[in-house]
C-alpha cells in the first residue's frame, strides 16, 4: 500500500509500506480520510519521543471495513486500544489504561495510509446521512467532549448560567466549544490569534471569537478549556478563571509552566488535566455528531495523501484557515 511515512524531523515520504495484517479480533479498514492532529505536527517537528521515525502517523480516521466482522460498513475509528481488564478499564476510565496503545505510536502504525487494522470494538458504524469527512472528526471532537464532561462534574455554577472560554481555534478547541453547547453551556467564547481562522470560525461555525487582546479584558469565566497547552495559554487561563472556577487542560503544546499557582490556590480554582476520552465518551460524541447536536461539521479541507508534506508545512506556517485538514489516499 501507499503511505505517508514520517522519516525524521521535518521530513515525510509518500512511499510503499507493508499492508497491515489483522490479528484475531481485528478488521481491515480501507481509509477514506485521516485528519492531521497537533500531535502529528509535534512528531513531524521531532518533538515527540513517543513517535520515533520511521512511522506512519495519523489517528483521526474514518473508512470502510473491507475484511472481517462488519465487512462493507463505514466506520469512524477510536484509535485508543486498551486492555479491557485493568482497574482503569473496568471502572470506565479506560483512557487511563496502563497498557494503552494508540495508533501512530509504536507498535501500532497510523492512518496516513491506504489501509489500517483495528479491533472491531474500537469502531463505530457511520449512518448513511453522515459523510466520511464528517465521521473523521469524531476523534478530535471526542477530546473536547470528554474535557467538558470532566469540567462540568466539578462546576459550582449552574451550567445553563455558566460562562465558558475556549483557548485555541483548531479542531480540539472548536470541538470543545461545540461540546460545551451540546452539553448545556451556551455562553461560549473562543480565543483564536490567526485572523483568517477567526473569521472562518465566526462566519462558518457561528462561534463568538475573540483575539488574545480582547480575551484579556473580557472578564472572568466559570469554565476555561485550554486546547493549546503552552505557557502563555495557561497563564491566560489562570488569569481569566473565575474564583471557584475550573480550568480543563487538553493541549500538549509544551510542558513549560504558565500556571499562576498562587492565584489558583487563593481563589480555589480547579485544574483538570485531560487525556483523550473514554470509549463511552467516543461513542457519545459519535452519537451527538450523528444526531446533529454538534453542527454541520463542515469545517474541513480535504487534500490528497501524496501532498501530505505540503499540508504539514502549510499548517506550520499558519496558512490554513480551516480547523482541520483531512488527508485522503490517492486511490
């Protein structure tokens, strides 16, 4: 098969790769689309030791099963493979499984390829009225869905009256903003520094978008979702969280400081780190998408897999207005 292979920092090659061979309980999927995630970008830049070259990246996948159970069904893929038997898994917190694996990290290759092998239990069948491009958004949106669920659990104010701020207008941030509304928090603003993307989010998605300068003077918020994860965004979250408020941190941009621990202590601000989603969160996200509760999901741009390197470089330069680029195999 053809695949986009990460070969070293800032380099990728569109080349032949071995076809995946499904093991017991796995099925073979013909990939329709795979989204480029921020974690893929970190790996591409050589900043993620968990993703050493050579490796097929990509974990936001939708496609059609071509062999095994449910053959012929279109599916969206939960890329997090867990043991199913440990305490975390049996208590419904399977995203914290100590033996978890995710495609695009060894030993599992990712979805920037023509085919992918996955356990059938990691798949959600896609209804006819949902496109493959929409279905490929389940993974990034599920990150926001999970984060909002955790944040609401400790929120002191009535969700219907709460004010929320999302930092970052990529797919993770937009997914969080859409999830906030779908879970009953309607007063949502989003911070996005790239003017072209901010305009797109406002015009296409109906999001109330602020510049970073505007956010700094916009008041305090009951719930803040940091979908970026740099020192500057953590500092913003620390400053703008309401006393007794909640900060939910999804972004993995950098591990460098930024939190105002003194203010968080004196104002009893709750900080929650959040990683991916549980299997139930993924299914609930897919259901909300299929039911139309997360909007039109029309905020993607589709490019051929063979042009993947250019797509990564365009994202790196901030030259992409849409929150998500999907790569699709050329054949």
